């Protein structure tokens, strides 16, 4: 998407702010989602929220929260005014309200980016793609399948080494799949840009070091790559350099295969068992078959 980044500005409020806004359960849910995913459009939030949250009602609700000063908003223009997307983020007042009413969220509140940082093109593109994927995946909720999401703010974990607290894990989001038969935690990493081979393997190493061994096969570390070439390169390097990390249950896919929400439930994933190394002029990794995230999807 080509975006006119030079014209991205926070929308200015006009007139007095409403002073008697009722803080309902849906208000808290919107604040929580924006804390987790940093920013979201009306479309993204409507996917996450229950089917009772109709788009027209949600649009009015968000505008009311914005007028009350709990949210900031800005428009992103894909080359022209036609089809512009309205995004929301938490304001200082919204963060203050969360700090008062949800003290358990202090870490996420402290680490929430400044508005100008979120409107920076690099960070905006990454965060908007994360919330797009997670909200699309959330549409797969049904009577037999529940999905619960934690964004990066609640997905971070820390470790204590050499007298210092360091960040151990920071997945882009975690989703828990629950069916009548089983429950599965999926740690999701979105690899939008090419990363040095060692840097990407170091990221997997942190999962290996941080997760208890009993979780190695009961949780999934899922990497979503921009392109299949990046996905193949990952498998080649992990087989060549750090095959011991494959004690973890690692699964990968790429954006070209995610063409709709139901694709998350279909056979679009590669695993250690579906990847093959072939020798020619150079050693290559190929993915001759793909599987579902887990059965009984």
C-alpha cells in the first residue's frame, strides 16, 4: 500500500468534550484492544468484538470515546482521499484511565508508544499489519472454537540474568485456540523484512531458552513471513545451523497463502516434517506439502 505519510496528522477535536460519558464494558474492551495492538481501524476492532457490535454502533462508540479525549485518531490515505482509513490509538487520558482502573496493565501502559512514533511510517506499517492479521484470524471464532488474543504488550516476558532484568520474549501476538478436544497456545512472529540469518535464529533460541521443556510440543512458535523465499531460507538455516531448536514445535507460513480468515484453519503451514532439503548447485529447502495448524481444525 502506498501511503501519503507527509500528511498524517492527528485529527483535531472541535467543541467541548462530553463530560458524562458512561464507561461500559465495551469501552474497556476497546481500550484493552488498543493497548494490546497499539492502533486499529474500525474494521479491525469490529472483527475482534462480538457479533453484537455492529459497525455503525462501533463507529459511533469510537467517535464518542475520541470526543471524550480517551482516544486519538488519524487518517491514512492510500494515494488519494478515496478509501482513506481512520485509525485509533490511546490518548494520554485513555492511558491514565487504564492506569487507574487496570493496575495489572502497568507494564503495557508504560511501554505504549507516543502518538508521533506510531504515525512513523516504519512502525505504523508493522503494527497495522499485525492488527490486520490478528483481527482477521479472530473472525474464525465459532461455537466449537474459541480464540483469545494477547497483543505484544501482554505477550512480553522477562528474565533475570547477571543482576539485570532483560526481555526474554516479545511475540507480536499470542492466540489461544480452544476446542472441546484441546487447547493450544500459538506464539506468533511476523517477519515483514529480511533479517540476518543469525538474528532470526537467535529469536527462536530465546523461545527455546525461555519456554519450559514440557511446553516444547504443547505450544507452537508460528512465523508468518512476507514471502515464501524468506520462509524457505529460514528452514534451510535452522536445519544447517541449529537443528537442536527443532525440539520446539515450529510452524511457518507466508502472506501469499493468507487470502482470507478461513485460511488460518487450512493447510497453509510448514513444519519440520513437511520441509525437505535438496542438493544441487546449492543446498535448498523446499516445502512439498503443507498441513493445518493442528487437528481437528
